[in-house]
C-alpha cells in the first residue's frame, strides 16, 4: 500500500479498499494464511476450536485456515470484491465459514459477545490510527468474557500508511485496560516482513464491558 497520512486517504470508506482489490493493489494479501497462524494451529499450544470472528478478513485466507482447523468462522470485511472472493473460496473447499460485508465499526448487535476468538491480521494497521481506541472497543464487544484476541500486528516503524505501524508499547497501552496480555512477541513472518510483525494473544478480562458493537 502507498504511504500516505490517514487524513489524505479515505481508509474508513469501503470504496478505497474496493478500488485497491479491483485494481490489483492488494500487497497486504499474502495469498495464504499468516505464517504465525499456521504455526499456532499446528503447535502444541493451539487454541481449542470455538467460534471465531475474523475482522478485516479480506479474501479470507486466515479465516479459511481457522475453518479448516475446526473453528466456526465469521469473516467481516466491507470491500465487496474481498467478501466475494472469500465466499467463493469457502464454497470451492466446501467449508462452512460465513463472510459478511460490513464495516467492523458498525456491526449489528446480534454479534455482541458471541465469539470465543477475534482474529486480527492487517486490520488494526489498515484503519485510521485515530480509531484504534474504538477498535479495542469493537474487539471487546465481539468477545465473550474470557474470550481471546489472536493477532498479528505490523510494527514496521515507517511513517505514513496504510499499513500504519504500531509497536509493543502502544499495543500494551491500548489493550491492557480491557485485556490480559498473555503473549506479545516477534511474529513468525514471510521473509519480506521478518522483524516487522508482532504476534499477540490477549484475553478479555471477565469484568470488561461490551462496547463497540451496536
């Protein structure tokens, strides 16, 4: 993605991302699941399968990988081309993953506190950075108390975006009030992103409220 300030590109509008998909400007799309998720689901500490929301799911590579591993998956994205591609892949593989065309900041109340997991990869880094506190509320609102955010975060350190960079200090500051940060470490990545991604597992505190989902 080109490096521009949050104010110069309408990253909060679906047509910005739809144009990127339609024009082949989707460099964030690996064409496969994130290596950190592949490692997680093949390892000894893999999470118990449950209901998972994949936010900003794009063409569904991560969502479909979780579905293959027994999770009941709902993917959310507001770019029509991305959702169509994800649905097509699910149909081709005979997977029951559901894909919903919706802005994550405007999800209807039927999704409130209905997920055991939220899966994050290239969503946090794609939104306007000023909306990151709001993003935390969205994640909290989707999860059942005790549910878990499993995420891969860009920490490339470059100015501008998207993708907009973050770091461990910001992530801890944003999430620690509502989540117990169980893991936050360097992620297993593709070669071109090595050392530029963080892998986190954050558990929603039982007493945390359910904001962010109408």
